[in-house]
C-alpha cells in the first residue's frame, strides 16, 4: 500500500496523497475523522506520513486487539 502512494520513492507521502488512497479504496471519512486518523499516524505532526509512522500505527492497533 505504501509503495502505491509513494511512487517516487521519497519514503513519505502527504495527507492529500493519503486521503486520495483512502478514496481509491472507497473509504470516505469526514474532515474530523480524517484529521483524527492523521493525528494518530503522524506522531511528530510534521504533516507528512512516513513508512515507519504508518507501520508503527498499524502494529500498535493490531497489538491492542
């Protein structure tokens, strides 16, 4: 999934790119839901999502199940 967005292999993607990906998977969040999700992933709040941030967020969620 990450490589699908990060086609130029920068190692990160923007909130806009992430929102576009969600829409490609038919996931439509309202503004509040989207920014809540971003705040959970973008731990350093720099406005970009790195592979490590996304991976750590997903693993953390899985371990809480």
